[in-house]
C-alpha cells in the first residue's frame, strides 16, 4: 500500500462523518420522528422533511465512517500500518 493510504482513508472517513453529522443535525425532526416512542423521545410538532430511508442511510454512513476512523487510528497507533505500507 502506498504511504498516503492511511491518512487519505482517515481524512475521507472524517469528511463523511462530518457531512452526515451536519445533515442529521439539520434534520433533527426527521431523526426524532424515526425514534419517536422509544425512551424519552417524543413526536416532533413539525413533520419531517426527509424520509426515514434517507435518515437510516445517513445514520449508517455516520456510524460506519466513525468505525472506519477508529479502526484506522487503532491500526496506525499499534504500529501495524507501517508493516503494511513497507
């Protein structure tokens, strides 16, 4: 693997996590509508402007990119990344 692979992977996953997180924050009514009735989340007064399918995809992208970021950081911190790039 080239030397730039792990920093590029970390940057890309951080960008995806940030983009999905900002979108989810801007569409909190759709997120609350999806989880309404569970725990202490109540129905929002406004109707959601995004479908549940879109919310699920972006929530999956947010969590998936977060897992990739943590895995990349763990791989680099453990020293295994240097063996893979050599």
